[in-house]
C-alpha cells in the first residue's frame, strides 16, 4: 500500500469534507444569532431525517458501487457501476421527495408538532434529495481518484449554500425556511459542478441491470446496518428531543455540530484511504501500514479532542448567543464520541470479508445500548446523560469492529501505544467535562495554563504513542508535502 498520495489526498478530501459537511458548522454563529433554540431544534430534526434518508432511500447503492468499481479491471465494465448507481439513486430520491411533499401536512405535524412549517418541510425534502445525489456524485469522483474535482464541487456547494442560507436567515423573515432554501441551492449547484467533472456519469447507455443486481446484493444488507448506525448515532438526539423538548435539542445539536469537526477531519482520511485499502488489502504489508496510520491519526486527533474539551466554554461562548451556552457541558464527550464513530475505518475486516450481516448485527447492538442508556441517563442527567450514552455505544461498536473484523482482516494494533494514547485522550475528555461543570466556573484554570497542559499531552503521545518508525514516517511525509521536498540522490 503506497503512502505517496495519501497525505495530499487526505488534505484535499479533508478540505472538501469541511466545505460540504462543515457548512452548517460554519453557519452556527449566524443561525444561533437569528434563530431561537426551539427553531434550531427544528433544523436539527431535519438533519436527523436527512441522515436517515441518505442511508436508506437509495438502498446504500453507493457502497456497492465503490466495492465493485475498485475491483473491476476493465474500464468499460467499471464505468457501468457509477452510472447505474446514480440513475437508480435519482429515481429513489424523486419518489422519496415527491411522496413526502404530497403528505407534507401530516409529516409536519409529526416531525415539528405543528402544521405551520409544512412548506419548509417540502423544501427540506427536496434539499435532502439533491444532497443525496450530490453525495453520490462526490463518491464517483473519489473512486475515479479525482480529488481536485472533488474539492471544486465541494467549494461550489459551500459558497452558494452558505451565502444563500445566511442571507435568507439574516435579511428576511423566512427563519428555518431560509436554512432549507440555502441547502437546496448549495446542493443543486454542487451537483451540477460534480456532474460536469465526473467522466461520462450521465451516459444512459452505461446503465446495466446486471451491475445493479451486483451492487444491491452487496448493499442491501448494509441498509439494515446503516439504519442501526443511524439509530446508534442519532438516538441520543431523538431521546433529548422527546424527553427534554426542542430547546434542549437545540443545545445538544449545537454541541454535536461542533464535535463533528472530528468526524469531518476524519472523512478526508477515510476518502483517501478506503480506495487504497480496497485495492491493496491482500498485500501482506497493508495491515501493518493501516495500524501505523491509526497511531498517527490518534496522535493527530489529540490536540483536536483536547482543544474541544479544555476550551469548550470559550468555544461555545465565542460562536453562539447566551441562550446556547449550556451546550458546552456536552461538547467534550461528544468530541470523543465523534472520534470513536469514525475509527471503524481502521478495522475494515467485516467489509473486506463481505460480512455485512455481522456489521449490521454489531450496529444494531450499538443502537440498543445507546437507546437503553439514553432513556435512563437522559431522564437522570439531562443532555449530559444522552452524551454519555452515545459515547458508550460508540466505544462498543468500535471494539466490535476490531474483534470481529480481525477474524477476516487482522490489523496489528499496538497495545502499549493504544494505552498511552487512550489514557491521554480519556484524561482530556474528563478534564473538559469537569471544567464545564457550574461548580468549577469560578475556579477554571487560565487559558495559558490549559494550553500548556494540552501541549504537554501532545508531546507525551508523540513520544510514547508512536514508534520511531512512525515518527520518521510523519517527518518524511510532512517534509515532502509541506516543504515540497523529495529526497533525491545528488547528481555527480
């Protein structure tokens, strides 16, 4: 497995992920200024609906596309998969948005507990559909190994979506409708750019029923798995909304959005790494390389997790209005949860072994744990209880991927390195939780003191979480990428 393009592609895909998934993150200061907590709770409800739709409406066809696209050597045969997947997904999303629009009244009453936002729901449904198609078009660019095109389409999505969304919310009385219109415009423009750059994606002559059957045989079991992942990821928010109301969901949603910074950064690595793993997983050196990347990833995430934990109060106060400041109490632990939810990419055994049924079972178990703990802990501890439930469930699911997936593709994780890094990350999360408690508000260590502590933690994991070979690999990659150096033999 080659490292030659991984740093560059990770950065490009990471920037793209920030542009696409980070749009709502970047707009938090605007939305929390002009929207009440209850209104932001409605936006968060649609976010949950969109996540479920993107996992189920198109029957996870993008997963099947990626699996067979990477393994098909013939160019003409390979191109059948993205074209077929896109047209199939377009058909599914049109049915989804059209049916939802017809029944927007009852859906609005169920989701928003009011008929007043039925028009906003219609716009939201079509925005979800276009976002789903945009995501598939980005997947096509990723599997075609075209990171520059991926970045350009993502930039178009951000620029138009953010400008329209922020302008409509700030300068009109549209409220949440303005949010959804911004998402609709951004997705439409981003999709148009991606379709222009994807090679022959819309050539209807490439549609193949046999390719569709192949992809669905692989992806259908993943629908159950993805639904379970959705439940495990969002059941805490659903519980908060049901037990504590829209105001509490708004607070929790802001914290979750900021914590998703960790996942957004990881998506860049996942997008660059997955094609390499699928192409090279039979190579004997791939497991060791993947373990090395995992250690480097954990060390790189230490300042991110630590920053969100130790400076949660300052971050929330800087980015939101006072009625959202209660979100700081759950930001540290949700940052850790986001990291655990993303870490499964380093234990891909169940997917490489085509054991999607086992992956579904594991995700379903995580969802049950999250649901059970959320119902108990949310009633007892409020939004903090929901965050603790989500963290516990994410840890169980990741451990399951490591253990079960190891039967089919064993990654040699280093126990000493894992203990060193894990103890530091756990300590930073616990410190962040303590610092956000009201009892410590007057005795909070100064910002410089917390910064020095974070730097010491980063130095510790650099020294004891990485091997000498790991540190050399990091220095080499940084030298080649940042400074543009490539060590060559000097000419005589």
